[in-house]
C-alpha cells in the first residue's frame, strides 16, 4: 500500500486530508471525532477577537435536485473565547501527536496584536499557522480577512510581522476575490511565508426566495453577500492552485489546496496541480467526518494502480501540462463516435450538436430493436466534445483521435508564419482577409471555408 504521509511547508501529516478552517474544526469534541475517523490534520476554525454570528448563516445551492452543489455562508471566525480554543488546541495536539494541528489566525492590522496572538498560539504546541486573509464577509467590513488579502502590500506586511516572532511554519490563506491570485502568493512569499493555502470562499449571493424576495440566508428579512464554497467552486480553486504552482517566481512554494474537494479524485487533482495537502470543509458539513474513509481507500487504490509508492509522487505532476492557448496544437484532430450497443436513443446529442455546433449527428437508418441509435457524420464533426459531455450513458460517445494530416501548428506558430508576432486582433498579423491567403490549407482543414481562397492549396503534409 502506498505511503500517504505528506509534508506541507514542514508540517507533517499521516495523510493529505486536512479539515479546512470552518465549522467542522471549531472544538476539541469535533477534532477528536475527526482524528478518530482518520483525518490527517486540521486547520482550526479561525481564532481572533470576539464575534457574534447571525442565526441563519448558510445558503445552499441545489442543482437539478442535487443538494448542496454550492454553499454560501455569512459565518464569522470562531465565536468561542480565544483562551478556550487555545486550551482545546493544546489538548488535541497532546492526544493526537501524529496529526497536523494548524491554527488559523485573524486579528486587527496591528503589529503588536499579531505578535501577541502568535506567541500565545505557539504555546499550544501546534504545528503551524494559517493566516486568514480571505474571509470575504463580515470580517472584511472590519478591515480584516479579504480586506487584507486583496491588497498585496498588506499581505506582505502582516506576514512579515508574523514571521518576526513565529518559530513554526506559516501558511498564508489567500482570497480568490482578487483579479490574480498569484499577486497574493507573491506577496506572501515576499513576507516570508513558508507556504500558501488556496482558496478561501468566493463572494456571492446564492439566491432569492421568490415569494418574499429576500436573499438566502435571510436574517429577519435582510441578507448580505457571503462566501461561496462546495463542489461548484472546485474548478476555480484548481485553476488558482495551478497558477500559483506554475509561476516560476513561486517555484517550490508549498501549497495546501482548498475548494470543493469531496472525493479522492478531487484530492488527486489538487495534488497533481501542485498541492501537497488538501483541505475539506463543505463536504464534511454535508457528509460528516466519515468521508475520510472513502478518500483514503480511493486514493490508496489509485496510487497502487499507478504503481506509485508515495502520495508525494502526485504533487505537481500535471503542472507542466498547463499551457497557454497559443501553444496548443491546432492541427490535432478528434471526431465523435457513438457506440451503437450502448446508445439508448435519447436524442440529446443530436439536439445539442444541431443547436450549438455543426448539426452532424442524426439517427442511423435501420437501427436496433429499441428503435433508434445516433450516428455522427465524421466528415462534418469538428471534435468539440459537447455531445459526449451531455450524453447520459458513460463512454457511449468517445472522441477518436484522427490520423495526422497536417503538421503540428499552434497559434503562436501561425502568427510567426504570417510574420507579425502577437496574439490580439490589434497586434496580430492574422486578419480575416489575410488568414486564408496565408494558411488556406489550415483553414480548410478546420472546417470553415472562405469561398475566394478555400481551394488555393493542399494540406501541408506531415
Ligand atoms: C460555513 C463556513 C465557515 C468558514 N469559516 C472559515 C474560517 O473561520 N476561517 C477560514 O479561513 N475559512 C473559513 N471558511 C472557508 C473554508 O475553510 C474553505 O476555504 C472554503 O469553504 C472552501 O472549501 P470547501 O469547498 O471544502 O468548503 C469557512 C467556510 C464555510 C463554508
Ligand atoms: S446522447 Fe448518447 S444515448 Fe442519447 S442518443 Fe446520443 S449517443 Fe445515444
Ligand atoms: S463532437 Fe461536437 S461537432 Fe462532433 S458530433 Fe459531437 S457535438 Fe457535433
């Protein structure tokens, strides 16, 4: 069985599954249950000054009958006294010395306040800190959380203050509510952070009650924007984690990935894009601590099936696969193919191809007993993949790689061929007038035709 133990910025844990700072990590009672279930670490619910929460504080997004695809919250940091939290954190570390116990901190933007809270928190014996520069609601109105995380200079300054006194690793938790999360990560690094955690919640309004016209959650008739989390945010989180991992100036900066992780596959994806641990909040709020059993079994089996001895072998494995559009091979072709034996004749692929793409799927003549089977006209198919995405039968539509006709060519190469560097319309040499004249065979091969030039050349042979 593969070794699941991990290291994030020097914080060791027996597996990469951490509880993210939030409701599941707000007390010793819960953390005990979590560790007994098998979680490798916890980032304690953020501790700081006194807060008062509202009663209604969550809003769920259900999609087509699936519960909690997204979760909005207007909850603040821990509403338990800071000394109670510290005493329980110390106890948790004592009872579970092999687990990662990280303390999330947020205090007002004063050097002295940060020094004091860090020194006091270190006495708990915790393994590291996570600086919460991410809460997009409530705390940000008090100039903390995202109000700090949206200003790289503040991130650098406060991280620097913490590093002046901290003797254990410091992670900076970044807000996604910023144009480019890399600027936050760069600032954290400049301030001396040992690693970053990404992402915190995304600013959102999850929906309205159409009877009362109140937002959800409604607090006595009024609402406020809140932080969005859960499976729906995973693609945004993956992108942000990968962009940090991909930035050469941030090379080697440890990342704890967060945002919508729910299954072992999600965990593997975060790790392949650069995270060495993965934090989970909403999925635990939905399914409880027992979820970790599925994560552990699934990830172990996956590593064994890949012949990998350690979960660390996953970290960053896909980072180099992320490229810019300009580097993608425009001449690599696939075509959709329907497996007639598994097609149930629902017609969904025909409808979407007709209304969104090139109308190249129809019913096959004389098909099997259930009546009808879809068939793709492969000469017209542009290989967009939409039909296979909507098909309700797994693997019924597959995308078949086509024999190469044209040499590999990407947009950057195409621009170079036309002779003017650049990518945008303003700077590019490729205009609709010039495009076909220069590279007519390529244009032809991509299925759109300029009558004046379409027949001017043969495809360039491989
Ligand atoms: C109800 C709730 C409360 C949260 N409280 C905190 C908090 O106190 N400190 C913090 O850093 N993040 C907090 N978060 C953010 C989570 O730690 C995490 O970054 C976010 O929920 C995305 O992960 P998920 O999709 O697994 O929930 C909270 C999230 C939720 C849903
Ligand atoms: S969507 Fe899938 S199952 Fe439905 S008709 Fe098309 S190929 Fe068949
Ligand atoms: S891949 Fe796109 S173009 Fe081809 S059949 Fe499917 S939907 Fe139509």
